[in-house]
C-alpha cells in the first residue's frame, strides 16, 4: 500500500488533502482509495514527525511500500512553483530527521509526479534532498510553493493532488534510475532532463553541499543501491573540480551517465 501523509498544521497540505479525499473513503483511523492508496492525518509538522511509516503499520497492520508527504514549500525569493523532493540531511539536521542521514528515495513515483506537474501549466521542479523527518520506507514530498497565497490556491492544490494520484495509480515501467549531482536547490538540469529523457531521479546533491559530496554519497549509499549518477557538469565546473567529483562516485562503484546515453 502507498501512503500519503497530511499535516493539520500545514495549510497547503490540508488543501491538497481536500482534493484527494474526493476519491477516498474513511477507514479505521485513516482513509483508503480503492486502488491500494491510503491517506493518514498527523497533527504536527511533518518534517519533525519521525517513523510515521511504523505508526501507520501499527494502526493498519500494513507496511507501506511508499510514503508521500503533501506539504507547503517556503522560499525566501517567494518562487511560485510546485515541487517534489527526496528526504534527508547531508549535514546537521536543522529541520528534522537525523544528522548526515537520508531516507530511502522513490525515483520512479517521484519523477512520475514531477512529469505530471510539468504538464499542468504551472511552474514545477525537483528540489534537492533536504530536511526531515526520518523513516525507513521510500519517501518523497509533493509541495506547493512558496507563500500563503499559493498555499491556498485551489488550482495548485488540484494540480498537485492530480499529479500525485496519476503517478501513484500508474503502472511502474522500466526506467533508468540515478542520483543527481550539481546545480542549485531546484536542480534545473535534472528537471529539464526528465521532460525529454527516460530517466528517474532519486537523491540529489546541490552545489551548496559539494564540499561535503563524499559524505552525501556515503549517506545515500548506506540506504540504497546506487548504480548511476548524473552530474550537471556546467554547474559543477564553475566552482569545483569535476575530477574530484568523478573520483568520489567511482569510489562508491557508481557509474556516471551522460544525457546523450539516455534514451
């Protein structure tokens, strides 16, 4: 069962939830969609609510195969965008989760959600891996950004809810899965790539964590088997030695994949 988590203290989360529940029925302490998707409410802020997967398993007797947090996204620049991102910390956990620890990613469904978002007409993008909570199930966030007006925009809530459900209800297809390295917080190169190439991205390491790249790759590798990495070479070359980055992924047995080699 795939599990969606809504936070009662997050207005965007509640607005996306309202759109989702049109196709759900109340069950024993949570809500259920006929196609094996559940939705559970929590009362606190999701980034600090660890082990919600185990909490749901205790409530339902079902271990979720995937967890998706529906959420607001805040930005100092107030960028109007709907987003998806993996979960975890490449350094000290200042916003939930654990220090130097990531949560398993879900490249296929997260990327499928973004592809659907890109088709809505709203600005949409990946974000890099950041913040908590900590859990053991594959997880990602689906968000509305980035101010109060956007969080309460009914059309954006519909876009996120629809994009997410179309992804979760779709049949999984074979697609190359990779981590992404380099770029800004919104990971523009991977976002552009998935609109035209058959690839799914999981964890993403932006430029502002590049000085900590080895620890970031180590944290990811501890949680999942990574075979491929896509490096935004233009972004990396501006400030970092590309050879050093390539050596790090090679040391972890990860193969660099270039866009021209992706179908």
